[in-house]
C-alpha cells in the first residue's frame, strides 16, 4: 500500500536544485509530485516519480545525497472535505502523520504522507476503503 519517495538533500544555494533536475531529466525520469522543506543551510526535496529506484541510482551516481523511503499516497474525490475525512480516519486510530503534501492529479486530490506505524496505517486504509497509489498502479494515474 506504500509508494517509494525520494528525499534529496540539497544546499540552499543557487544551482543545487537545477543539478538534481538535470540528472533526472537526462535519466528520463518523470516527476509526479514534489515539495521542498528548507532550513537555513539545506533543503529536503521530497518527490514521487515514475521510476524511483532508477532515479535513486542516477542521483547517487551523480554524487547527490538521496534516500529512498516508503510513504503513503491516497487518492480522494476532488470535493471539499474529503482530505479532512481521510485524515480524521488516521486521527481516530491515534496515528500521527509526520508530514504531508498534496496535489491534484486527473481531477483527484492526492495526499502523500509519512506515518511510522505502517501496519496500523494499512488497516485504516483498508477499513475506510481509501484508494491508494503504489508502485503497481501508479501507471494508471500518469
């Protein structure tokens, strides 16, 4: 029920982001979603892409600090309140979300989030009939 996310560590200086994007461009990697969280010295560029393992290897080969992790991505009807309903299901199960980002894709709201309690999160997704995106079904969303 999870999908691979790349976390790329970049310095807060001109040119570092374009270096990352150029490596992915040359490798023919399609970015589906991304977000940057920053501090004074560095940023963490988190992304979902069509070929995370290949992207990981391309970035490492280029000397870019990158980590690959499992996150959840759920698809919601594009109607007001659906995100609140989905997050409430996790809250009601006493599951904390470490971070979250969202975007629209093919008229669906997509929530990408990290939860440490993987099995409990899978149960919430199953029990609430939430549609999830993973490595096997990501192609239908692109």
